[in-house]
């Protein structure tokens, strides 16, 4: 079956990943990524970026697959007809779930279990996987919830393995358990985007600092070029990359870097937080790693709604636990 002009064959993505995995040089990685991005349709470039980064959505959205090793082993076994114990034993010897999947698929591809699952989903054994199909299936796995969710996840993953070539199965298995082993960092992605679309690296990095979603930025640039970056703004509800402190060894080094004069203050030991209120009134709290931690601080979320008189805002500070029986909130009494 021919691949739509709005998609890319997953095997083409996998070939690029194999080349990337074979090098440790960031500049080489960036060039290989750039070549892949140039031939990726804009419609699915965000999905390629997310897959390479080992995520389905940016971290701050908190989208997780919820699939552990044992479920992955079950899916490989179902897709090939190989006993689960055989899959587990091979994994114990290799220590790499991806290589385990590749070898199992190479030796016994699509046996009874795989054939039945393809019939269940209405797919043909010769139908090639595309990046869009792989990504959309993984999203369906992540969204499976409630009673029977684990069985649904295994069926969907079995479906992917049943249609995958051995090399494709290797990277699907690694992605699922969060061990892609590519060594590609966010900055390498920015280098590749800059090279592929001839957009200044500084402009891309600025956009990433205020809107840390590389899939979204890549799709905008692929569709509209550099002009698209002007549409990316600070947005309540989307965390901003925090400025992190640079560590120095001694006070003398610190003073030298600051020109000999510095002002210091006590640092409260809590959790750094970026608090957002969106236009619809929702409060979201993000950690310094841009994880959504609102669930952990419902009292803070309610407090800022009352304390800050604004329809939408972004504030940053430190969340510190205090004992109100021993400390007064009135500074003049402490």
C-alpha cells in the first residue's frame, strides 16, 4: 500500500534512528535528523519529533503510556505466538527490550496470535506501518483507562508488533518502556530544525524557551517557515523554561563573576513553582522541570485564585511548608 503524501513510512524513520544510534557526535546526530525532517511531511513532523524524544506529548501535559515490561512481553508473545517465558528469558540475557523484540520478530514473525489480532483490527499482513499510524495507536494506548484498560493496551500494542518489521519492533518496544537509547537532546532537535528549514537557531531557541513544545514548534516552522515563530507567545497554561542558577565553587568566584559586589538573601527550602491561571479560570502549577504538579498543591491553587486579582497570569516562587502554630504570616511579628 502506498504511503499518503501526508505521512511517512515508519521504516524510513527507523532507518534514521539506527544511524543516529550509531553515533555519539551531536553534530552528526543533528545532520541525520535534519535529513529525516526534510523528507517528513509537515502533517506528521510533530509526531516524528515526539517519538525521537521518547514522549507522546510535551512533558508538561503528563501524557503517559502506562505500559510496563510485562505487558510489552505479552504483546510480543501475542504477536508472534512465542511463549511469554521465552520472551522474558531472552530479555534477561540481552538486557534490551528492543533487541529482544527484534530477534523474536525475526525468528517467528506473525504467528497465530499475530494473524488473529490483525484480523481483529481489520489490517492486512502486508500493510506497512506509517509514523502517523504508530503514533495514533500509541496515543490510544495512553488513553485507555478504566476496567479492562490493561487488556486494551496489550491488544493495541500487539497490533503494532503484528504489523511491524523486526527493526520497527525494536524501536516500538524501546519507546513503550521509555528506553529509546538515542541520546538526542532538545538542543540537538533545534539544531536539526535550523538546518532543515533555514531558520536562525536563536529564533528557534527563543520560541522554545517561552513555549517548550518541540513538536508544535517543528510543525509551525515546517508549515509556515520562520514567520511562524512570531505567532508563538508566552501563554498562561504553558510553562516557560525557567532560568536556572549557575553553580560556582567559592564565594570568591561568585563575587568575581558579579564584579565584586553582590546582594544575598535567605533561601527558603521548598519547591520552586511556576503558577499559571488561564483565561478560563484554571490554575496550573509547574515544577522547575515543567511537570504539572497542581494535584500536589490544591491549597496553593485555591489561594492564588483569591490572592491575585487578574483574569490570567503567570507568577513564580517557592512553595514552602510552614507551621502556622509557630510562625506568623505578619512579618512584623517574626
